[in-house]
């Protein structure tokens, strides 16, 4: 029997990047996966790519909308009955200096990266039973100050703190809550921000392991935290950053 056989995992932002890589990893280990995101075409392409038939459910939903989250959970309940894991991974990176940030920017970024994570987990609770696992996607930027990331980095600090408070909050229900914190990981988000070879080399040169991360690097860590192999681990943040946050490049 494979590790995730008969288990169902919701992955927000499952249509691309780390979400899709995690879905691929879980499907290979026997899981049913639910991919949620705003772009229906992207989700359908992802499901085609996974090629796992009715073990994949796609639901177009915006995590910043609690109405969408209610509909998402209703569709999951109807199709699979319950959930065994949630990867609260959806996020956006909109960067700019604090002097230029607008209230709309603030509401947009926090609405997806913080409120979205909070209510994804809360709305999933009726479907999550004893032994379930929640993994939040944080970021190395919660730990180091980089100009032009003030709102984004604060949302990531918020969700890492949420990992710590939800661990005892949901521990009484037998639900574990952990976070992965990626470093520089080559996905659409990363290449949109670091689009030139020079910019990517600048990132790479700060990493102890001397290479940028891949979505699969994060998928392996997320899959571990979602699996029963991590059954006595909760409230933890696992950096998947090649040593970026804990070392100094000279
Ligand atoms: N790449 C990095 O270097 C890096 C580093 C640290 C942390 N992270 C974090 O890793 C996570 C995954 O990002 P990625 O790098 O894999 O980039 P990505 O490919 O851009 O993935 C982000 C996903 O989130 C979804 N999403 C965005 N807003 C959403 C919303 N309102 N509702 C539902 N889904 C939404 C997107 O789909 P739609 O656009 O279709 O909605 C997309 O599939 C993010 O939380 C990001 O902050 C990334």
C-alpha cells in the first residue's frame, strides 16, 4: 500500500509551482488531490498533467473569499466525504517600497496570503479528523528584512505564527499544523520577480548549497509533513531554503 492511498489532500494554489509539484508527489503516492486556484484553465491543465482521472478534483476558488471557500469545501465533501490533509499554499508576491504601498495593495496581499490561509484552514475543519495534517507555505522572508517586501513578508510572518498557535488549538482534535518556508524556488512567482540571469545569479550566490530551489524540493518537505511519517511533529517551521536563512555568503 502506498503512503497516501485512500487519503484526500486539498492544495490551494495547486495549479502551478510548488502546489502542483506537491500534488504530483502525493498522487504518485496514491492520494486523491483537490486543486484550488482562481484560474480554471490553469487548474484543468494541471489536472491533465497529473493524469490521475477521478483522483483529481479541480475547483476554481479565490481563497480570499469565504464564500468561495464554503463552496470549495462543499464540493470536496460531496466528492470525497472528508479531508486528511491541507496544503495552504496559495499566495501572491506583490512588491514595492512602503512609501508607495496603497490600502488596496495591503488588503489584496493580506487578503490572500493571511486571511486566505486562515479561513482555508478554518473552513476545512469540519472535513478534517483525527490524524489529519495541515501544512502552511511560509517564506524565508519572514526571517530576514528585504526592502520592498514589507506587506508580503509580514503576511508570511503572520502565517508562521499561526502555525504555532494552531498547533495547540487544533491539537485537541488530533490535527497537526506545520509550515514549510521556501527560499529562492524557481517557479512562475520567482521568475516574474527575478527575471534576468543576473538577478537569479545574485539570489543563487546567497544560498549555502549554491543552487536555487526547485518546486520538487518543497514538495518533498510538504509531503513529509502531510504524511504519517511526521506524526509527532506539530507547530514547526521547516526551512526549505538550501541554507539561505541560516548562513552568510562571503
Ligand atoms: N517561489 C519562491 O521563491 C517562493 C519563496 C517563498 C515562498 N513562496 C510561497 O510559495 C507559495 C507558492 O508559490 P509558487 O512559488 O509556487 O508560485 P506560483 O506558481 O505563482 O503559485 C501560486 C499559486 O497560488 C494561486 N493563487 C494566488 N492567489 C490565489 C487566490 N486568491 N486564490 C486561490 N489561489 C491563488 C495561483 O493560482 P491562480 O493565479 O490561478 O489563483 C498559483 O497557482 C506562495 O505562497 C509563495 O508566497 C514562494
